[in-house]
């Protein structure tokens, strides 16, 4: 099982990872943004529209994990986009 996790890019939980997280985590400024792929944005818009049509509260969130600069820049873009669409994002 351990080998299967490693092959798929997953790591088994290591209690030291919490301490290592801040050392491994990339950083970007909040205003540094990278536009998200058009196909993905179409699906995000469809989800938002569907929830609005059915009066469903929608919350997007991002769990902490070690991210590259491009992922963080895309998260910043998504945060601003969702803010413009009045959709919660944590």
C-alpha cells in the first residue's frame, strides 16, 4: 500500500510535515494572479449558476497543502473572480 501511495504522488502522514509545511510552501503576493484555464472557468460558472437557480448556498474553499507559485497565483485569481460573483471562498 505504501508503494501505491508513492506511485500516485501521495505521501503517508508524517507528524513532522506540519513543521515542514511552512518551509516548503511557496509564497506569492495577494495581487499576483494567473488566469485559470477557460475550460475550468466554464465549469465553475456552471456550478455557480446552477446553485443560484436552485437557491443553494455555495462555498468554495482551499485546503492547505504545499503549493507551487502557479497554483497560488491561480488561487488568487479565483478568489477575486468569486468575490466578483458574490460567492464565498475561504
